[in-house]
C-alpha cells in the first residue's frame, strides 16, 4: 500500500517539476526575444501637417507662427531670425548606444519685420557629420603628480584671519 502511494507521489512530483521547467524555459525564451526588439523613442516637436500648411511666407508673423506651431525647439544664433522645429526618432538595442534613425527639421526664416520669409524642410540625409577636434588647449602652471595632488595640502593650515581673505560675516 505504501509503495503505490510513494510511486504515485513520485510521478506527481515529476510531472509538477516538468511543468515548472517548461514555464521557466518559456519565460526565459520570451525574455530573450523581447531583448532583441529595439526601444523606439521620439524626441522634439512633432508638427501638425495642417498647422504647418497654414503658414504662408510674406503673410504670417512670428506671433502667428507661435500660435500655430508653438515655441520652436531652438532658434538660429547668427544671421537672420530663424526658428527650428526639430523631430528625432531613436532606436536603442539592449545596452548599445541609441541610434538616430530619422530626423526632420522645419526651418522658418523671418525678415527684419518679423514676417515669415521662407519655410524649409530638412531630413537626416541633409545633415553633415562633424568630427570633434581632439586637441586640448595648453594651460600654464605647475603640473602636479597624483601624489602631489593627494598630499600637497598636508600641513598647510590657516588659522582664522591669516589667509588675508575676509570671511563671511566679518
């Protein structure tokens, strides 16, 4: 009698462990497949095509453009007044650096009276990749070693008022 109960219990335990293994394997497989899917994020201004089509060069002012489209992402610093509305789409796989896969820029130039002069559109293909210069600007002064930086101020104590610098509240 006890042999039959023990055998039945062993079979039940084996079946339960087998089901648990299958569930764990299914979860691991689903998790690893989900890691292969890129995370997509949109940044910046997403223009409303209807609002953008209402803006006419020579007719609308900066105030009206701001009412139609909202404030720009940025404005040109030099030259004529130009507002830029920038939209960017990025994809990121797992732990890799995000990659820009699409970019749209709407540039609205204004004349000196604040009236729309020109509307232009640019994409990622219109951009130019700029390589930063790796040179450094030399500075004058003493180059300190690591030990000098760590232990250079040991023993240099200023009592109050000896430094020649007035302390707050004095």
